[in-house]
C-alpha cells in the first residue's frame, strides 16, 4: 500500500519571494498588518482593564475600546 500523498492547493503569500509578489498580494499583506495592529491595540486595552482593581463596571462601554 502506498503512503498517503500530501499536497497543498494554496501557497502562503509569505512563501513567495518579495520580488514576485503582485500588487494584490502586497495589498493583502498590508491589509493583514493593519488588522493585526488593531487586534494588538484591542488586546492592550483589554490587558489594561484586566489589570484594574476593580475592573470598571462599564468595561463594555465604547470609551474603553475605541481606537484612534
């Protein structure tokens, strides 16, 4: 019996040499970086709230979560 063959039907953009990336690929990379920056900013806000004693009762209020 033959061993199962593994194949991929996609390639990660990060695996493509920078010189070979298309404009659409570069836009996708930049969009992903922007989203990740927002995630990190929200996580930092969450960390700040979690460190407060007591945690503010209005922790769900937008004033704590709006990112400039």
